[in-house]
C-alpha cells in the first residue's frame, strides 16, 4: 500500500519518495560519467602512444617492438646526448639503438630494459652508461607523463607504483593521470601527428648543437667546497639488477662512464668511493668498465655545453672512440661475432 498524507480537509495524498530518485542518481551518474570517459581515455592513450619525441617517444618505440638492436645503449640524458648509434653501428657493423631517457634513474632504466626484452629479441650487447650520481636511491618517478599510455606494461607499472602509490589510480582511471601529469596536450598532438621540429632524434640519439654555457660557473660558485653524490643501497641494487638481468639472458654488458668535464670531476669529493663501487660490482659480474673521465675529450670545453653533457661535436668524437673499441671488443669475443 502506497504511503499517504492526509490534508487539513481530510483528503489523502500519496507521499513522494525523493530518496529513491536521489539514490538512483547516485548510482547512475557515476556510471554514465565513466561510460563517457572511457572512449576519451582510450583516445588519449592512443594519441600518447603515437608521440615520437622526448622520453615518451623512446618508450613508445620500445613497447612497439620494432627495434631488435644488436647493440643497445641504456642510461639517462648522458646516454641520450653522448652515444650516436649511427657512428657506432658503422664501426661495429651491428644494428644499434639508444634507449636512454632524460633524467631517469637506474631502476627506471632497468624497468625499460626488461620491457625491451619482453617485446624484442635480446641484444648481443648492452652499453650501460654511468653517471656520478648513478648510485643514489630513486625518490620519485621521472617525467611521469611518459608512462600514462603504457601502464599495462608490468615492469614499467611496477617501477612507477613502487615509487608513487597513486599510479594504481592512474592505471585503472587513466584520465586522472592524463589531467594530473599534463599528458593531454602531447596526446592530442600525437593524434594530430604534430611533432616538435626541434626534437631531432637518430635511433634514439639526440644531438645537442650547443656551445659552452655559464651553467658550470654558477654551479661551481654555489658549491665551492665541492659536492658528494650518495652511494645508496637502492642505487647499488638497481645496478646489480641490470647486471643480473644481462647475465641471466646471456647478454654481454659493458659499463661506460662517458666524458665529464675535468673541472667538474675535481669538485666531487667522494669520486673514488663511487668508482670503487662501480668496479667492485662490475668485477663480481665480469663486466668491463670503460672510463672516459681522463680521455682528452673530458679536458676540451669545446666538446661540452655544460659540465655533464657533450655537444654534438663532442658526441661524434666520443661515438667514434666507442665504435672502434666495440669493434675490437667484438673481435676479441668470438661468441659475439
């Protein structure tokens, strides 16, 4: 029987049920909202996955699985800007690609290397570039936007969510991540096929047509007494993870410390501690360490645009040296021929 209300003159009127309509709206509104958001999310993911520039462009190429390099270069910006695969490929006679990404730490590089192996045949050799700050523990996610289209990749997702738990939300509600991490604009550009004209990359390498800047003078003034880079358990664990992965897969690993401007080296107070750690870990896995700290390039300011990064001229000279050394390395290792 319908509930009713009696008026002052004795007539009965049915009582309204406002709560029922409100409850229905509570259920249907989010369902409708999510239904509308779903195609938008898929479209944005598709657009971001079509981007070719920056870190996201490199990540996209890895996930697509079309590289199949024989020599793979891994690292942070010093890998991206220092190793020209075209030159190395010419000397070593092996297909070469650079999967370095700006700002990334060793654990992020390990995750990308695992993702590469998931989608490609394993390379014969991995060149892992090292930095003075390689062994510091990671405390965040570098360039979070780059991951918004690839969170179904287990290694990338686990690396991200281990640093920032809210990536769990991004995985299941990607639109939140696209908005929060500023990925909507590049996704739209990807959909429209718009690329950055200044973002010229060659097999992952990005040449820097720059001359020496005032960055180092400012840094030197701010750190007149020198600096110390951490040697943390987290950093060691990530480097060990790269070594163990290569050993397990039967991939030759070469650790390379690419040129660093000589005056900058003198500012690092615990440099011997860092390099002792590199060599100790490398010896445990019988991996060579190619240190270019004392190479003539490191003393030539014309080869750099700041203390840590080579310009295009320096990168070309350095890549020639690495290419020749790799050719000899292949010759002396019959299993790589």
